[in-house]
């Protein structure tokens, strides 16, 4: 170059050649195992030394096809990987687009739809689960199904239904001042009845008697329902042969019209007092002016709420004082209501009205 000649500016082509040459030399040096000279550049500084991985990536030749043309390298899976939020947004967009009835959507919406299709290219093309070709077994035609489980509900017949078209007799204990047969001794009475019945059937073979237990009358008298007068007569003969079934027992069978009856009443009291013993204790202690010494609480009815009901067997002497008090009894810190049964207010000796209303219990 002659002196005084100005230097030519370095063109981009020369810089590109120089850059490619430097890259090539770097590739050659790297491949040959030579370590580039110079101080190690700091991380993050632009223009620093390139890593071996990036250098090898630049040095790797592009794949070519059989015709010599360069083959486009598919993007890696990391580039196509989308987050769950993006997939969910794309699914919502495509779902709304498929359901939309707008003829000319906006360009912004179409752009969003195109993006969603790139995220979920196979949306809506999933094949439904293959339905099994095996025919369903018709079990109902082959075998009868099991019978449905039925809840065992014991038929609860009322006393009126049990006593309808029947002959009623009552068993009382003459050895007890109140004629009461202890309930815990009734099984012993039934055992004695079975032995006597077998002996009677040998003497009176036909027809066979039929009698059923119909519960308790006023908590002390056992009620027996017989299908005929002959059955009732045989039952009376059996009780005549009773000995002392339990200590002090003198059991006799009476016609229903001869069964002693006492007045009864219904009371309403707090449901916190539940047992008959506690109810009777409160009635006797809180009402010393009434003859409550032989009262009986024969039934406490099921209740819901703070008030319960009970049936009490009274005596003839207590009917008039109760009516004079207008149906109120003292119950400690409160008063309770008592109502004497209408058929018992006249204190008749025999049972009146429907036997089902005489306080019978199963």
C-alpha cells in the first residue's frame, strides 16, 4: 500500500468472512483439543468465551436429505412443552369457539383460537373409549334376582282387634290385696297351664281350645282372649286346679264383667321424669292430701318434646278431690294437668266402655 493512501473501511462481507474464519478456527481448535489462550472471561459478559456445548452446536453441520437439500430440524420437546395453565386456557378457548354461533368473530379472537390450536392441535379428535363388543349378560332373564330384604316389623294389633268377636276372661290373684299378679311370675303360671292343658285334652279331646294372651288390664289383671265359650270354660277349669304357683298365689279366672275396675286418668308431665317409679314417687310426695297409696302408673307413652303423657290407675276416693282441684296436681316446682277418664268418673266397679281403653298393655 502506497503511503498516503487512505485505509479502506472494513466491509460487512469481510467482517463476516473474518467472523466465520474465527469460528472455524475455534471449531478446529476445539475439535483438536487445543485450549484457547487468554484470560477466562467472566460469566454474563457479552463477547466472552463461548461454552464447548454452544461451540459444538454451531460447528455441527445441518442434516441433508438424499437430494442434497438441507433438512429442517424439528423443534425439541422442550420448545413444544406448555404449562397446565396454558393447556387449560387453550381448551376453554377452543370449547367456546366450537359452541359459538357468531358468524364473523373478531380478528383478535381468531388469533387467540389459532394460538389455542397450536397448544392443543388434536383437540376434539380424541377417540371415545372403545365399547366392549361382548354382549351384556341378561341376568334378569337367566336367574331370578334375590328377594328384596324386608324389615321385620312385628304386627302391633290393638286390644280392640284382639278382643273383637272373642270371649274375654281376666286372671287375678286373690292372695294379693290389689289382685295383682306379679309380671315376673307369669312365665311360671304359663308352665303350670301347659301341664294342666295336656291333662284336660285327654278328658275332653274335641274340639281343641284356643286362647291367646291379650296383655294386662290396668297393670295388674292378665287378660286372656278365647275364640269360643268352650275355650273360656276349659281355661277356668285349668285355673281351678292351680296350686300355689308362687308363694302366696291364689289365681282365679273371672268373666270380663266381673273383673274389678278402678278409675284411670291421663297426666301430662315433664319428659325428664321417665320411669313409672319416678313418676309415682313425685305424685305421692307432692300430693299428700290425696289418697295416692295404691296409685299405679301403668303406662308411659312415647313422646317427642319436653312434655310426656302417662296413664295412672287411681282409686275411687281420689276422683272427687281431683275434680275439685280442676284437674291440677302439684309436681314439686310446677303443676301438672290430670284428666280422669270420662267413663271412670262415676267410679263404677265393673269395666265399662271399650276394653281397648281400659289401660291394657301387651
